[in-house]
C-alpha cells in the first residue's frame, strides 16, 4: 500500500516541478522581450536599415506603418460595405463565433485593438447585455415563490442596476474611428463604449487594465507582431483572455486553389468598383499570404507569455480564432 502512495506522491511532485519550470521559462522569455521592447521605445532610430513586407513588397520598417495607415484611411468609408462584399457576409458569422467562444460575462472590460468601425465592441456590449437579461430570467424562474428576503434583495439589485460592461475601441487610424463613432451614434450606443487613437505596438494604457483583449483582422497589418502580442499581455489583467480573429492558412488544397483565385482575381476588382481603390485591396489580399500559419502564430502567442493557447479554424481555415490566457 505504501509503495503506490509513494509513487503517486513522487509523480505529483514531478508534474508540479515541470509546471513551475515552464512558468519560469515563460516568465524569463517575457522579461527579456519586455526589455527589448523598452529599448526599441527608447531609441526611435533602431529600425533604420531594417526591412519588412508590405503585402508582397519589401519596404523599410519605418515606412510600413504609414503605408498601412494610408490604406485604411482610403477605405474607411466603404470598409464595412467591402467586408460584406468580399466575404459574402460571412465575416458577420466569424465575428459572432468569436463572441460565442469568448462568452463574456456582464461587467467585464474589453480592449478592442485595431477595432476600426466597432464591429467587435458592438457585439461584445450586446452579448453581455443579453447574458445579463438571460441570467435575470433564470433567476426569476428559480424564485417562483420568493421569500420577503428575496423580494427585498431584488429591489436592492434593481437600484444598483446591471454590472456595466465596457468596451474600448483602440485604432491607430482616426478615419476608421470617425466612421465607428458615427455607426455607434446611428445605432444609439451611448454607454459603455469609448474610442481611443492608439498603436497596437505601443498601447496608451497602464498595465493590467482589461479582462479581454481582441484584435480582429488587424494584427497582420502591424510591423512587429511580437511587440503587439507583448502589449496585449501587458494590458491584460491576470486571468485575462487574448483573442485574435485573423485570416489564416486554408487546410483543404482544393478550397485553397479556389480561395486564391477568388482573392487575387475578384477582391481587387470589388475594391475598385465599390471603394474606388484597387491597390488597397490588392495589399489586403497579399498581406493575408504573408501572415504566419495557425501553428506558427500559436507559438508566437505562447512566446509572448500566454498559457492554454489554442486555435479554431473557421470556413476551412480561411480564418482562425486564436485564444490564450494571461496567468
């Protein structure tokens, strides 16, 4: 009897030691990368002489952000219409799926980075509001014959009101924010929503501020993906969740050929017809092909310090949702 117990204890201790070593390794990597980011912030000329991709073009690093800014400045007013046209409306289902996987509870605070015209934040606020209403209905059903204490508690909770969920849309492009603000005004969304001009690589927020961080169809446009991931880690509270919705690598060879043909032959044409801008949508198609595949991006998220990283392929891998937690 003593031998099996001893073996069990030794196995538990061994597993615990491995977990501790894993945490320490991730923390060490995180601190090293934070030091590198701090160094980059302190010396603005550190990117001089380096190059990166802008679609299929190779450009100096310091020029990419400006080029991307001009792309979205150009397409801002037609951005939502083009999303419907390019994806045949399927982008709405992808974004709904992101919220269902996230399953946010009322009272949480979201940072919607590269949030553009507000699609994710609008869904977040609606989802948490619906969740609160559902919780109230379930609570009412469970109290068919409430006591006087339950009734008194109900009046107190009504006076306090529902927990306020908050969403912050952060985008580097002021034209996209302008369109998003107008959409919010037209939809009558006036509470729990704020708009901030900011760079995903250098977020204008203190550490440990948000419960959720999302970036939808935005991270492939940043110059330094690793730095954006580190910033996501920094601003999340311990226990906070990182979620990224992004175009990825199609897993089915036949679908991949059809998707490539549609992307390169049709999307720039739609961009010209609807938005009057062929080049911007040619860049968007090319930028998708330059983005890391699902497994490589998963490793990048883990390297940033996140735990329990996983991804979900949607529509055959045309897009993927990556998720991770800050512990």
